[in-house]
C-alpha cells in the first residue's frame, strides 16, 4: 500500500500507549494497575471475599435492607457475574471502557503481532485521511468490536486486533469499490488475514477474541464501503459496468496484459493501466 505524506502521530501514540500498558501490567500478568481499562473491571477473589464478609457483618448487625447493604449486595452480584451485565459499569458513566480494552495485551507475541499490523495499516490510513478521520475510524471499530466481544463471550479480554481487522476491512472494501482512491491491499496479505481469522475460530491458537475480530472486520468494511461510494466509487462502478457491457459486444479485446496476457474477456473484473512503455498491464502486474 502506498504511503502519502509522513506524519502518523496518532498511530505512534496508540502503539506507545499499548507498550506502556504492557509494561505496567507486565504483559497482562498483573492487571490490577490497569483494571480501569477492561470492559468491566475484573474481580479478584480477595475482593469478592471481602464483600461477602461485609454482607455477613451487616446481617449480624441487623442492617439487612439498608441502603448500604443493598449497594454492597449489588456490587457483589456484578463482580460475581461480570458477563451477566456487560454494560453495567458503562451504564454508570464509565464510557471509556467501550474503547480502552484495545490497549491491553497478554503476552509478547500478542503485543508484537498487533503492533506490527497497527503500524502497517495505521500509518497508511492516517497519512491518507489525516489523524481526525483516522481517529474516528479507530474509535468506531474499537467500540463495536469490544461491545460484541463483551456481549457474546465475556468482559475479560483485550487487544488491538479488533481495530486491526477493522482497518483491514476498510482498506479491502474501499479499494475494491474505489480502485483509484489511493489505497490497495496485496492479495497475499488479504488471503493471510482471512486465513488467520478462520484459524482463530478453530480454537487451535488458544483463547482469541473472535467476536472482536469479526465485528471489527465488518464495521471497517461497512465504513470503507460508505466512504468509497461517497468519494467517487459509485461513479467508477457505473463506468466499469458500462465498460464491461461495451466490451462484451466488441469483436476484439481492448486490453491485454503485457505480462500474463489476460484480457478483459478472460477476467471482466480486472483493471488495466497503461505503463510508461505504452503497453497495457493488469492490476496484478503493474510496473514498479
């Protein structure tokens, strides 16, 4: 993917925060200092025990039914069943939890893999759309993917992979609907990312935030599709349709790739460009 411009401060900031959180939490081995970042604050066995003891003390003191007793019982219920009410803490105003799980990582491979893809995709999109639009894309994919993971699987998760798949989906769909829009994705990279998505669902790679991956991908793809259509993609689709209709009735092919010899007749979905040497090249064999 070509990179236009050189500034990607938000991408660098996101990577820096993830690394800082990984250091503070010892790569997820001690989540107490970063518990505020989870979708719902994870409960420790000690905290639950303390709440049980507090309720027992109140009962012995005859405080059953008091406001304090009810608050303690409610808190114990939430911590004992964190997945039963995934939006409980967010509903009390802690809206940052919709996004902040993206900064949590559990292990060096988890962190390294996500940071590599965030840098690869993030710097391209940020330099292309600038930081504000890129930031809105990150927020949208983070919120939807985190909400889906919490709702379907549980609240004790973390990682940037939902956003990474959102950025990936954005680029793939936008480049397909708007091929001259300045973004493209290597077909091998597309195949690898989709294969990895499927492998994660098999369970062979351990506990994975599969719902975050899936909803991030769909969210990014939808936003990429809307962006493409609003910025010239719809006109290109119409012109492509008219072109393919015209060549279907033509006696001879209009284009033939100088490398693979494919024409629009052999693959109507192929895009062709004229190289500096005046010869035609298909989208897979464009000269560097």
